[in-house]
């Protein structure tokens, strides 16, 4: 019964049925099913299918947005039942957020979810994040990467300011920076001294793996 329930969670994730997923997650807790299995074989497995479909043009951004929010809510329910994993299995720690002055959240949240699915420990600071807040959190959690998103051209300069502050704090050798968002380009990323640029969540995961030494390249 337990494996069937986990499989159902996976299928409902693929179908973007938020309420049903949350109901099944609650049921899994009542039945004493291993929470890590619910995450890896249910939630994560489902969202990976959606990610693969998106890459092939068979799924669309709104579906991924729903799946990302569903996974966030499900993980909040499961958190008390999950063993804390701060060990060698984690690929690295990433601080992510939308830059100061920008309140767009969907794209950033999807990237944060997919980085988590890939095996990173992700600290999502949300929207309107100042350069100082990015740096403070990176120090607090000993992050390997700061990931910044912007959807407005008027807020892109916050990325430069964050990198300048990182350099001032002499953390640039230890903490890598990756950037993304609709107005951001590879050329812009290079001009401000970012270590990586991701055009979408798939590329962002590849970049993060490369920057932490878990992949040779982003191709």
C-alpha cells in the first residue's frame, strides 16, 4: 500500500493536482511511510517528469509554477518528519532570490525547486532581496553559490552591486555567482563578473553543478 501511495503522489504531481498531492502527503504521514521516500520517489520523481516534458515542449511554464508551489507546500508538511541531511550527499548550498526592487517570483521559485530536486541545499530569500541580505545569508550558511533573478531591466544593476559587495567582503574566491531572468543575457553576466548565466531552470541546474564541481560543463 505504501508504494502505491508514493506512486500516486508522483502521478498527481505530474498532473499538477495540488490539493490531491497534499492530501496524499498527509495520508503518508498517518501511515508512517518514510518521508524521504515520499520526497524522492513521489514529489521529486513527479516534478522531474514535468521538467523533462518542459524541455521537450510537452509541458508549459504555468504547470511548472503549480508544481513548484505544490512541492514547497508538501515539503513544509513533511519537514518535521524528514531527517536532516547535511552530509556528503548534498551537492552544495545555494542562496537564491529576486533582486531588490523586483517582486517577480515564479521563475525564481521554479529554479529554486529544481535546484533542490537536483540535490542542492537551497535557501530561498524570496523577492526584493538587497545585496547586503544576499551576502549576509551566504555567510550565515556558508553558501557556495549566490543565485540572483531579475525580470526588470531597472533592477539588473542590483546584481552588479551584489557582486561588488561580494568582492569587497573578499568572498569572491569562495562564493560563485549565477544570474538569470528575462532581460539577463550571457553578455550581461560576463560584463558584471558573474560566474554563470542560466537561460532557464535546466541550464541553471547544469551551471550550478559545474560551479560546484559536479559536472564538467553546461552542454
